[in-house]
């Protein structure tokens, strides 16, 4: 007789709960202690922490830039595009020998 596969549903946590957990960790409580007290896995807390830090870093990089900086960033993107095109052209021409 065939057994039915067991389906495991993932628990979903709202943003407020995640922020509370992260505040506990950022205030100095060990991740293992927080996980044990709340009945959740340590890995999920580490994942939330890394995503939180990534969002913070992205926010810092995306800070409003002055018009001069915007022009410089635009020029950097243009030069990177030109560089990539030249790399591809070099690869194509060096193969045809």
C-alpha cells in the first residue's frame, strides 16, 4: 500500500515579530538563547539578520546623490559598458586566428 507524502507547512512570521527578534539579538542576547526561548530555529534568525544587514547596506549605497555624483555614476556605467563590449570584441578577434 502506498503511503501519502507528508506535507510540512512553513510557519510565517510577520515583520513586527522579526524586528522584535532582531532587536533582542542586536541588544546582546545570544542567537541560540533567543531561538530556544521563542521556539524557532537559529538558522532562521541568522538569515533574518543577514537580510536586515543587506537592506541597511543597500540603503546606504542608495543614498541621494548630488547632481555631480549622479553624472559621475552615469559616466562610470557608460565606461563599464564600453569595457565589456571591448572585452567581447577582443575574445572574438583572438579566436579567429
